[in-house]
C-alpha cells in the first residue's frame, strides 16, 4: 500500500536500542509499534527514530506516550530522534498536541545515545 | 438541496482502510493545488475522523463501513466522514490519548458533528485551501 509504514528495531553495541519508523503510521501499525516497545520496556531504554517517518496520528502518539510512561516507571530513559530534516508533519503534530514539551527530543541518534546515557545509560 | 460530492469513497471500517482514505484525500488536495502543510493537516484530520469510526462506531456490532464524501471549491475543501454505527458515545479510555477530536478541531476551519435520525455519525470538516494570512 502506498506510504505504508515500516518499523525496524536495531540493537546498538554499547548503546540503547533504536526503533526506527519509516513511511506513514496510524492505527494499522500502532499494535506492531506497541509490541516492539514492550520487547524493550522493562529491560532497556529505547530511542524512537522518526527521521524517516512521513506521517503519524494520535494512535501512534498514544503508543509513544505509553512507552514513555512505562520507561519512567522503570526509571529508564526514553528519547525521540527528530532532526531538522524530518518531515514537517511530524513536528507539526508534536507541536499541536504539546507533546514536544513532554518527550526528550534529540536532533540525531548520536546525540540521543549521548543524552540518554547521561540519564544513567550503558557505560 | 443536497450538494453532490465531487468524490465519494466507501471502505470497510478496518485499520487498513484508513490509509486508503488518507491517500485519496492527499490526492484530492494536491489536485486542488494545496500547499504541503495544508495537505498534511487535512490528511491528519481525515485520519483522526476515520480512526474514530474504526475504534468506536461498530464496537459490539456487525462490521460496517467508513463513507467519505469530498466537496471542493476553489478555496475550500469539505470532507464528510460518515458511519452507520452506534453514534457518538463516550468511549472507555482503554488506550489512546483522546486527542482525535481536539486535533480535528485544531486543524479545521469549521467542524460539525451530527447524529442523523437514521443512525451513525457524520463528521463534517471544512479546510481553507489557501493561506489567507501571508504573515502566518
């Protein structure tokens, strides 16, 4: 289907795992994202990379907020990568909902890894 | 008098249909010459309206459909998203942030939600296609 989203989870040597979303994401991919987050939720911090994402809706934001909440309950960091070149629609929904002030947002994966490690990440 | 829609689409009320409607709406917007930000806003509002239908309209009922009518003028696009389900009922917040309707309200120039006598819900959303404020 045109614009269908993909979700790719990547382990990072010496760093936090990254879940990268590409394409468009809505209610149809929210369950997969939720499942991927649950894989890490209780054991690890997670970085969500939205640099290649072209659309998300409130279903996806709901999953991300759930991931952030669980991470905080477990005292684990949770960050989002949203760079200057990211699709404007992604920044727009974060701003419309006020969630850009709720999530730790980093411009690159490297800065997310460094920033979250400062929160007690892997040495 | 009832206006005739320029585009009509009827799809099953399932998650995979939402992208079909979103791509249809995107194509309409681009054909009308809307800028990228406006297209993005309209895609998001249409998605949220359809998500409400999929999640709530037919809960506990026979699966139904999402009906989309699009009415275009030179300066405006009106989308009518209709279901034949249960009507607007407070949804138990099993998940989700309850952001759908507030987002739609923020993205539309007018928003009307009615429950027709024959049942279901009609969400009418109007969008300005041209930015009338050059400073914004």
